[in-house]
C-alpha cells in the first residue's frame, strides 16, 4: 500500500488498518499486523512498535489525514496520542476473511488456555485440558471479540461456566509456603489464616514454619 501525502509518498508494508467511528465520522490508523493484538493483550508496550504512521486519518489508503477541527469536534481534544490510544483500544481491525478466521481461531485457543491455567475441577482438584475447556466454550456458544484481550474474555468465560454449570469448575488456589520467626509466628498466623482457604501442614520449630 502506498499512501499519497502532500508532496510525498509513503509506502506501507505489512499494514493493518484499525477503523473507528465517532461523532458521525470514520477515523483510521495504520498499524503493523499482529502488533495491535499484542498491544491489546499487554504484550507490546511501545506504541512506536505498533504504529506505522503516527497520525490519525479519515482514509489511510488515500492519505487523507484528519484535521484538527475533525478531531476537536469528535474527540473533544486534538491530542493525537490520546486519540490514537482510544482508536487502538476500541476500533475494529480491518483484515481479510482468511486472516480474520485464523486470528479468531488463535484467540479462541488463547482464551481456552488462560481458563485452563486459572481453573481446576473442584471434584478432582485437577486442571482441565485446553481441549476440554474449548468444548465447554463451544457449549456456551462463545463468540470471540477481536477488540478485547484474550485474558479479559477468559474471565468472562470462567464467570459463565460457573453460572451455567456447564462443567464443574473452580478457580485454582495458589499454594504458598511461609516461614516466620517463633517470636512473630503466632501473631502472623492468626492474621494470615483469615485470608487462606485451607492449611496443608504446620511444623513448629525454632523457625515456626507452617
């Protein structure tokens, strides 16, 4: 893709356009493919690695940049960085059908993997396989939202599985080991016991371990 800008041409490769409607106008930004999802998932933190051109457009292909009046009217600000962040967060990524299908399949798998990592079968205390979680998600008729991170959607899936009792499921408990001095052991134990689900073992010695 070649963008025609005043007195210049900018050639874009590996481009992904994120489109967002606000205030009756359509705005676009030019990003690198795959980087948008990485940014939304918190993997990529550097905006410079996401954006191909640090600008807001009405039409990327035609090189038609949004002017200051457009931005002020629709976003109530002309801070382009803040506007870019809003478009990145809420906009729809424009991709081909084959690429979109592959992207959604990958995200579906990521959601299932996150759920499998965070949950167990409360009856057996054992984790579910990703395949079993995917089947349970299919029973929920889950539709993947490419604009949201896999982590946030995984939390929604856990909530739905708990509410609809699709499969017996519970959040996995963190297992910790605490060692304190005998001087402070009793006082600290009384406070911590109010914050833990169960105690597996307790060993009283000079270090007061439990």
